[in-house]
C-alpha cells in the first residue's frame, strides 16, 4: 500500500514538473489583448491582458492581472483602506471572449514580434507569476493595474530590447482629465470620483502615467520598437479586431434630470428660497441641521480617505473646504431656537472656506465637480444669513 501511495505521489509531482517545464512550439505567439470600456463603473476604463497562443499544442490562454477575490478575508475593509489585493488569473481565450461578447465590448489583439526564445520566456514568466504563491499583488488604480502590468512584464523579460517612445501622446492632461474622458456618460460616477479623489490627480500626467488606461497602452505598443538581429523593428507584428461593438445594444442615459448638477441645483434653489423666506419669519432649524450634518458627514469621509487609507489618489483632497468636518458637531447646535454668538461667528469661518474653495478651483490647484457650484453659492447665502441673524 505504501509503494502504491508513493507511486501516485511521484506521478503527480511528475505531472506538475512537466507542466511547469512545458515547451511551446516555434509557432507560438504572444499577444497583448485590449478590451473596450463597459457600461459599469468597474469596466468604464477598459481592460488589458496577455494571450499565449500555440495552435500546435492546442494552447490558447489568457493571463489576466485584473481579477480579485470577493470572498477574501476583510475584502470590503481592505478595499476602503486602499489595500486591495489583485491577482493574476488564467482562462481560455474563448471563455474570455464570451464574457466580453455578452457585455457588448470590443476586443483587439496585438501579436508581438518576438522570437521563439522570447515567447517561451514570456510564457514561463506568466506561468510562474500565476502560481498561488506569486499571483497576488497590491493594486493601485493609477500606477499598478491590469494595464501598467503589460508594459512592466515585457520590460522585465525583454529588458532594454523593447523601447516605448510615447511620441504619440501630444496632449497635456491631468489624471482627472483622463478619467473625465471615460466618464462622460456616467455623471454620478464622475461626481463620486471628483468627491473622493484629491488634488494629487490634478497634476499634469507624464506620458508614462497615461498608460494606466488600456487604450493608451494599446497605442504605446503600436508605437514601440524592439531590437532584433535584423535591426530595430515595430514590436507589433499583427493587429486584429476580434470583437466589435453592437451599437444597437448601447444604452445611454442622457437625461439632464438625473444628473448630479440638476439634483444639486434643485437642492440649492430650495435652500435659497427658504433662506429668502426666513427674512420675514423664524429661522428654519431643520434646514440648518440638514446642511451642517450632511456637509459634516461628507467632510469626515473625505478626511478618512485622506488620512486613514493607503489610497494614493485620495491624498490632499480639498473638498474638505466646503464639506467641513466640524459641521457634524455644530449641526446639533443649529437645532437650538437661540444660537450662541460663537456659532454665528463660526458661519463667517465657513464663508471664508467657501471663498478659498473658489480660489483653489480657479487656480486649478484642485478641480471640483461642476455640480457643486450651485450648492456652494447656496451655502454661502445661508451661512451669511445665519451669521448676520439678529437676536
């Protein structure tokens, strides 16, 4: 019985060794796979992956650095703290395509101009990277994601043989500008992003920074070169469109009524109307409570994202100027019939902070979402009313 068990174990180990040392044929290829944006926020910016194809051996495999495990311990807590672990997963190319066909997203492949030795080295690297002990990495939306991994992996394998010129990038956009390009039809998503991310994303992006977006890594490869025995050649040997978008299935919500600007405009007009009406009547205490409580809550969240997480993009978030965290405590004083004088003076401080918000915005130190413009005007009017209340 012992010999039988030992034989089985040796056979299994032998299989694993064969798999790890699998030799691809001379016809094997490496391709960069780029997928178009989807309708959900997680898919808004597109996707990138590797494809290893060897018809002789029946290998057609996708290596995907853009996966994560919902069932991982403390998943939501780690997500909030900016410590989300992503993984390199693998699947068949046909299965990968079915998912994108279902989501009505285009898929393009760029077959790379690599020698058999380089193809084998890429395959070995990805296979090793996909093992349970190596597959995890700390995700960063701008600097370490499914798109940036594509260039990083090939630079690791090919070293100085591959050269990215980036000459095709002629614009001077910020990270926030680049995000805005992809969230034109997702107003609420854009509003949430502008609220959560700080002034660090308003710095001008370098040409390498653009490549956190799959579209730009796609163009980067179209303009990259590789050193070969025959001289400098384009890295892309062949480009193919595998899936196209069915435009009849695209759904766009272009209704202005459901946008953040329209919603906040209505709220702002309500604040202004009630404030104007209060001049000839008693102060509306519940309105002041709601204003201070809601802006305070937003301010607390902004500061927590800044100081209590590892998110690099939530740093130096100046939304706290108009969403002032101490308002959360002051809100309960606003329920009093007679306000203390210091509370009235506190409202002058809020007006100063709102003025600073405009200065920061105009100077482009941080660009705020346009939807908060009517709200800031309404808050200024209300704070001035409260500050100048007579006994």
